[in-house]
C-alpha cells in the first residue's frame, strides 16, 4: 500500500511539473511575435505617413476653373501653399484645396488611422501654425438625448489653433496622449513678399483611433473648431 | 502460499500502480496537446511575419521616392524584386477606387501613353511573381494567409502629378 501511495505522489509531482511547463508554453505562445507585430504595424503607419506627406505636397492642382486633367495651367500643391503664405503669412486662400488633397490621400486608411496635418513656422510671426487640420473618429454618439457607444464611428474634422495660442507643448502632449503610430516631417522654406523668408515644418501624425470626447483637456488646448 | 501471505491487496505489478497512471496519462496528454498547439501557433505567426516583411520589401521597392514617372520605371523597380514566396500582386490603382483584392487586374491603372506596342497585360502598372491571381477559393482555404497594404504615391501622367495608391497583396497557399 505504501508503494502505491508513493507511485501516486510521484505521478502528481510529474503532473505539477508538466503544468508548470505548459504554463511556460502558453506564455510563450501568447507573447510570441507580439513585438514584431507591433513593429510592422508601426512601420506601416510610418511608411504611410511619409508617402502621404509626399503625395499631398507633390500632387498637381489646377490654377484655373478646369479639372487637373483638363487644365493647361497646373502646379504642385506645395507651390500653392508657399504662394498663399507669401502674401499674408497665413494659409487661407488655398486652405480648401489643401484640405481636399489631404482627405483624398488619407481616405484609404480612414478606418485604421486618425491624423493631424499641420504647418509649423519656426520664427515668431502672426500665425505660428498657419494651417492645422485634424481628423478623428468618435465612437460615442447621441441617440435620443443619451450618449451611447457605437461600433460605427463618426468621422469628425477640425481646423485647430482657433485662438492663436497653440504651443508646441500642446501638440506634443496631444501626440503623447493619442500615441502616434506614424509621423512624417518635412522642412520647408516659405518665401515672403516683397522679400525675406520663414523656415517651417510640415508634419503629418497618424494614430490608431482613440475614443475620447471633445472635453478632453489635451484636445481643448488645441483650440479646434469643426471644419 | 507463503508468497501471498505478506502481500495483502497486491493485484500485480501494474495493477498496484494503476491509480498513479491516471495523473501520469493526464499530464502527458496535456503536455503534448499544448506542445502541438504551440508549434502550430509558432508556424502560423512565422508565416504572417514572412508575409508582412515581404510586403514591406515589395512596397519599399515599388514606391521608391514616392514618385512614379513612367511604366518603364515601375517595371524596373518590379524586376529588381527577387521574391519567390509568398506570392504577391502589386500595382497602381486610382485613389478613389475601392480596392477588391480578387479583381485587382481589372483595377490596375493602364498606361495609355506608352508608345511601344505592348500586350494588354504589359500596359498595366502591375507587378507580380505568380501567373495565377488570388481567388476567393484560395483565400478561404484553411492554410491561406493574406496581407494587403495600401500606400499613396504620385504618378506622373501627361505632365501632371496624380495621386494614386500602390496596392500590395501577398498570400501563401
């Protein structure tokens, strides 16, 4: 009988050892490739941001009322931005064309990424951020006066820096809050009329849609108004 | 008779250890099941990584500087690729067109400016390493793995820079 008890105890001990090994296998299985998966997704976001920024800036636009394909007077969008800025250090005349181009280029990933696209001027001028466009999805919708979570997100677009008091720190805090998955930056020189120039940056930041409402402090600081 | 007198309850060398065999078998079954599952997951994810990495390589080569100036340039980038597995199909598609991975050949942009006499297939901004295209049947098969990515690029067409999208689809059968 003692021999039988010893055999059962050995078997149970073996079972415990196996359970520990199985736990390690489960942990390995759940973790394996996680970092690589996150890296490839971030790499895709980053590649997309770089491609999108180039595509937006170097696409053609028509300088007259005809479409791009019919017009005999076309130019790069970046030329239009520089020209607009040169007159009054702001992007206003060309704002709609630029916004349309951004929306078109970002359209294929509209369900995967929210984004912001802005121009930052380094020197102190009336508009430190002459153009600041943000697109995000909201998952909470109002239904009969009650706010409910919805699987179908609602895309909202904004022009920010409405108060003109936006700072680099506000943008950095917002980017940290949403967790950027891709970022592209391009330096640019804006010529001025009649002479001189301003150095600036054009930036595109992508992130996986994050559910927050318009009362979020980091979002309020961006000073966004519906586009 | 004396042999059995001092061994009450003894039912044989295996019979005596019978209760211990139950946790032993249980442990072995759990271990080998988990091991099998782990190996399967490892293999599946490795295939996913290979597909992901291939798509990154293909897209990087075809995008180049992000500005495609001609079909010739696109084909040169395509020919520089040396990928046998996974199978892939990549090409340029109009920006506003909804991509359907099963009819990509009909969605790829055709180069109408090409002066050389080319076949219908050669006129397309298309790059692939497979004679067969991806079908719904292949996609639904048990071991199939598909990765699809889209990137915006600029295509020079009639001296205009048109935004289009580069679609890359890779699959393993």
